[in-house]
């Protein structure tokens, strides 16, 4: 969807069109999964009645599918942020004071932050917490009024947002091959991280799909604001 239509014949990324398509898909996903029961039909295959097929506390799988990808992405984003800040005081670092670098930094910060904020206010419980899977909590729609003293913090999928943040490299690619490579890499990272959380009962499929679409919406919006609209005027940023 993203790579094949992300570039027009003139070679320019069409952020507005991608925003409109993604918003419609987001609404469709929310409606489809809430009213069809698909989430439960899919997650039933990952739960044998007593346990999930992947143990969330198993240290080896947790390290490779949870901790390591997150640390690598945090290290990359933090390094760019430091270099960008140093570019204002150290001349050798001035090459990092560009719109592209600022765009990458903003995506790396705002995608996980937006998804994380959504988790705090959506009041949705994780699959493993639900009565259908041996837990004690009811299944609630996003933003539905809670029925107990605590609240769910499981929608959208927070862990996968770090992987889907790599979607930011699609509009930065200069060739169609580069776009396809960026799309494959970002999808692989996001779905590996999100799939791990689905297999251990931390998320439904819809949680990960919503995170993917939200991530892409933020990428498109920031690309328009930083790279296209030129709202950030002045000579303090290089092209």
C-alpha cells in the first residue's frame, strides 16, 4: 500500500493522499475488528486454554524480540538527537542540522509517544487479562467507561510502535527500490515486534494494525510539516 503509491510520476511523495487513505483504513480496522470478533478468532489460536504459545517471561525470546529491538531503535534515535543538538555548537556536526534529520528525530519521538498516550487513555485490557483467556477483566471497546477501579492500558500496541517508526524512511527514499526496501524493513520490524506480543497474549491483531496505521499517519503529517510546508523557515536548518 505504502511503497507502491507513495510516489507520483514526478517523484514526489504525496503525503496528503497517504493521510486520507490511512485515516479511512484506520476507521475501517476499528469498525471491522470491534464488530466481527476477528480479534478473538485469531487469538484463540495462540491460547491452548491454560497458557499462550509464547511465554512472555522466557528470557531468551524476550531479549531478542522485545528488549534488543527496542534498545537498538532507542540508541539510533538518541544518537541522532545528540548529533542534531551538537550541530548548534560544534562546526563538524553542522551536517546533521538538516530537515531530514529533524524529521527522523520527530518521528522517532512522536510515534511511540502518541501510541503510549493512547494506551493510557483508551482503557482497553490485554488479551491475557480478559476472562476469555483466564483473566479477570472484561473486554472493553476503546474509550469505553471502565467498570472497575483500575483501567486497561493495552491499546494500541506500544512495543510495535518502535518498529513501525521505521516507516519514516519511506518518504525519505529517493528511488522506488529504496521505498520498497524501507517498506519491507519497517514492516518486518513492526510485525516481528507486534507478532511477539500477540503470541504471548499482550495484544490483539487490531492493536498492532492500529499502531501501524497511526505510525504511518504521523510519518505523513510530519513529512508535510517539516519537508513540504517549509513552516520551519530561516537558515538554521539545511535542506
